[in-house]
């Protein structure tokens, strides 16, 4: 059985629910049969991937939906073998090069070289180029991005790149300038609500407006999350109740608990405790920006106005250094330690003032 | 001193210990190696040892077991193995592991001499003439592994012409590079060799990890290998050995000016249990002082008494110049270094207590760090928090560590040392009241993202809708749906279980 997210994914530009004008422009772009390299960016759950797939479908027809999984093997100069899973149709290939970790440079170069060196079999019927879809470009190392910029110029005759990223700030300017950047903003709450209502109508369900609004608010502009939440609510309890409990992902609760642990006690021992919780989050694949975001959000609710500004500044400083550095735990922990120090200082000051 | 191959002959002669300098230069051994070996294992007839130009290492190498300063139990262990080998031919591999200069080879040779065995050493051919190998008509190229195998079989089949001993032992100190990359080849050769009725083989190596990767436990069990571990030579033994060398030098060369004031204790201190380096340093000291200080010849007994007194006085006694000149880069191991940074000691320079200096200079700590800056900083990060007594100092230290990590990630590696320096200084300065109690140091756990492993592919297979990346599934699809009565299929349930194991209590 397929999830609602998949079942009701729009498959043409005329069916998309929001950013309709942008959709029309994309349609016009590919109607001429050719387009420059594209860079889609925007928060997760905004519909980047949906738009990319519609774009490919416009280009090549429904053949792009016949997907298959393939393992590709690469070999580093030091003879280490890397295996990467790709998803491909006859016309395009999708890869998440950041899976290769520090070897992503080789993966990017080899993949594009391989794909670009072979021409399409039947160039008259099809387009004369293939499409390579690279996801999570912002997670690529700077090395790999540098390699990408050279390769994308070299092979523009035979292949087009579609890059997909959450944040453009991690993409080097050289790549940004070589691509047509398309920002896909996250849908507004009203748009999410209307999508939810639509889906429920098609499923033959009635959803109270209040519940739909609450789900939209909880999902923070992430349409995927909203639809999944809605489906989870339906499985849990139907008919819907407008005050029904809305499921939240457990990692989010875990981060909030961690914030409470930080607030409870500011000692070196407790810092170690927090560290092990952070490790837990990191090795379960929770992105650091989400950890920072929810941690800060929860910590701020318990902070006095006087220290809020300082805390936010510290958080942004450490997130910045996290992106420049490589070992994330250093920066997360530094933020926690710094927060503890600020908080403790503030508490001591208030006690003294009393 | 191995396989002296003359390409013009169709039979490859393999007369060990038969290396003479008049053979043509296209040898598989370097000239240096050759002379070294003749010196070390030569048959009785060749007397290179009396040559005054040879170093004290060769000149005064212990020949018999009694002369060894190694712990008697170790020597006994080797002897036991030799006895066992003679009764049971199956036991034919011996592994000697220990740090450099702790007397592994010397003891082996001494014991072999006691058992009347000849020692044949394998030397990886270095200067092979590849052009000749490729273009020569009669000989084709041989891989290092083949050459090694041939060496083993030949060395055991044909006894040396020059030697009077009936039996011998093969010594392997030098592993061809191919074995480091593909240990299986070595295992194959050893298995084959162990079934043959031949001489024993001793592997001597100073790197425990290397031995473990070359000869893993299952191979050792399979081939009946016996491992003997050596420790660095302890102080008294080193002093004894140095005494012995000095006495012998005195005897053999009564005219030599052997200065009186050599501080053997200092020599030992600077060599840290490495007997070879200690003797070399002694030699250097004797030569360095020679001529500078006018010395009267000393009776050997007098010297013994003197050093004993020094020994009692302890390591504090320093002979400024010699120590400076011979100080080996004292190699502090990782844990001492961590301790010096995390439990930094301070000395007040003024009575007010405001100004202080560190007992261990941070500069020197940075210099002596022998491991990779990045791994050392990881160690510091993992261990620093429990050594601080106050969260405010931790926050200062954590900030520095965070900055050090930024420096480490710089694409040109020049800033690595700076990063190390920032981390070490940051921690030492911030830690104004270190926790006194000792806690064991731990290694940073591997916090590898599950999505960076093959687990990501499992997710892709279990959720075959390609529009979701594994991260989306982990972040939203699974957490939202798993507590509801949503119907997952088997492989999906497995993923859910794997993810929630020991997590989200």
C-alpha cells in the first residue's frame, strides 16, 4: 500500500497546489526542450523533488517513472572501494554523493564522466542529453563541489545537472553562478490546510478545520510531515476529533528532553550526560541544524529576556563554526557548555540581587 | 645476504653466508646490508669484528646467554621453545615482539648459538634491476612473494657450505611490502611451509599492530606459532650492559681515553629502554668527551663503584652537557600527554598567586605530541569535561576546542599544529581548578551517522518509493507512523526495530 504522500503527489505542473506561477515558468522553460543546469533549493518538505520529477516527466514522458535501483562501484586512488546506491530511469540518474563521505569528490567526477561520455541511443526521438540529479548538494565537501564546477562545464553537451539542496549557503558561489537557481519556498499554513482538505476529500474522509490547522502549525511548513501526520492521525483515530492528539516525531521530544536536562543542572557531570544524548541523536541521523533549532527553541522558553539575545548569538556563532569545522559534537557541546555558563551566571546574579 | 643471483646462469645459486665482495654489483642485497650481515652472523672464519671501524654494537654484541642482560625468564622462554621444537617438528614458528632495541634479535642469536644452530636472515631485495628483469632472456620477473617462498624452501633444503652447524633457524625481520597489503599470500606460504620437514622460522618485529595484522590469531593457532613479548630493557640491565661495553672497550683498547665522568644514568634516561640507542649514545659520549677533557685511565672496578653510587642518588644527577647532546626526543606516550594537558600543574611565580607558569610548557607538549593533531584533539574533547570542576571554565575550554576544530578543517594542513596548540593552551589555561581524582581516559565513541552506512541502502530497499530520501524516512515517515497501527511490511518493521533499538527511552 502506498502512503498518501505518494498517492496524491501531483504529476504535472497543472496539478500542483501552490507556487503555481513558478510551476508555469518551469513548464515554459522545458517546453523548448533544453534548459541550463538547475539548482533547486528550499526547506525540506517544500516540494523540490516533486517539481523535479514533474520537470523530468515533461521532458521525457512517463518513462522517467520506471525507476530501478543500481549499485555503482567506485574506486579511490588508495584502492578503497566505495559502493553507492543510485536510482535511475532510462533517462536520468539520481545519486546522493554525500553518502560517500570524504570520497564524494571521486563519486561526483566518475559518475558524471560515465554518464556524459555515452550519448543517448536514439537522439532523434529523445533529448540529446541525459539528466543527472544530485541530491543533498549542500552536504558535499568543498572538494567535491570544486570538482563539480569543472565537470559541469565540460560535459554540458551531453548532460544536464539538476542539483537539489536545502540551503544554498553551503553551496560554493562558483556552482551557484553556473546554475539557474530555483527557490522552492515552503508552503504557508493556509496552503497546507487546503492540501490536507483536498486529500481527505479524495479519501472520502471529513477532517475538522481546527485539526487541519493544528496539523499545519505543528508541521512547520513541511508538507511531507503534514500529510504523514494527517495519515497517522487517521490510522490512530477516525472519525477525527478536533482536539485529537497529534503525533510528534520521537527525536523531537528527545531533543526537548535534552533541553530540560540542560536547564535542570549546570555541572560538568551533567554536561557529560548531555553529550551522550547528543551522540545518540547524531548517530541516528538527525541533522545538526534540527538539533540546534529545537534545542535553542526549547531553551529559550525558559530563559529570561535579559539573556535571550546572548544565547541566540552564541547559538548562531557555534552553528557557524560547526559548518566551518568537521566534528559536529565539538560545536554542539561548546554551545551547551556556553549556555550552561550563561544560565548559571544569570541565576547567580538574580539570587545575589535578591 | 640472501640469494645472490647471477642472471647469466640458469640455476639460481642460493648459498647463504657466501656473500663476498668480489661478486658483480647487481645484487639483490644492498652493499650495506651485506657487510652488516657478514658482521653479525658470519661463520667463525670471517673476522670482521676485530675491525676497529665497526661500531660498538657489533663489536660487543653478546655472544652467549650469560652475557645477555635480558630478563632470564625471557631467555628461558626462548630456550624452552627451542627445546620443544627439537622434540616436536610441528612447532616451527616463533614470533618475537617488542619495542626497538630491547634485544629480540640478539637474544635469539645467542640462544641459537647455544643450540648450535646457524641463523639465516631474510632480507627483502631492494635494488632489483627491473629493466634487467624485464628484458633479460633467461630470467623472468619474480614477485617478492615468490622470491620469499623460494628463499624459505631453499634455505631449509641446502645448508650453508661455509657453516659447520648441521641445523639452522631462519630469521625474518623484514617483510616484503606485498605481505602488508595482502597478508593472505604470506599465510598461504606459511601453511605450505609448515607441512614440510624443514627448519624453524623466527619472526622478529617491533610493531605489535603490524604483527597482529600480518599474522592474525587464527593463523597463529593453525600454524602452531609461539609468541614471545619483550618489554623495554629496565634501568639496571641497561646500566649493566653499558658497564660491560665500557669494560670491554677498556680491555681491548687500553690506550683509549675513556672519560671518567660519563653519566650512565643520563644515557639510560635519554634512551628510554632502548639498548641499541643507549650503546650508540654511550659511544657518542665517549667520543665527544674524548680529547676535550683530559682523562686519566681508570681501573674498571673503580667505575663500577662510582656508577652504583650515582644510581643511588637517582636520576636527578645530571651531567649538563652530555645530557643535552644525547637527549633523544623523549617520546611521551599519548596518555601521559593527555594527563599533562588535562591535569595541568601550575607554579606560582609570585607570592600573590596571580602570576603562574605551567610545570609542563605547552609549547613542548605541542612539540612532543606524536600522534595526529586531529586524533589527539578528539581525545582531549572526549576527556576534558570530567577533569573540570566548574562549568564556566568548561565553556571557555569548549569554545577553544570548537575553534581548534575549525582550524583543523582548513583545507591546507598547515594549520593543524596551530589547532593543536590552540586546543592544548585553551584547555590548560581554562582549567584553573582541575579535578584531583584520576579517571581513566577513554576513546571517543564512533558516532557514525546510520545514514552514512549501508543502513541507508536497506531503507531505500524497504521503502521503494524513490522520492523519499532515507533521511526523510528516518526523520518523518517512521517516527510519525510507527506508533500508530499503520501496516508495515516485514522489511519495514525490521528497519523500525533497528532504529528504535536502545533509543528514545
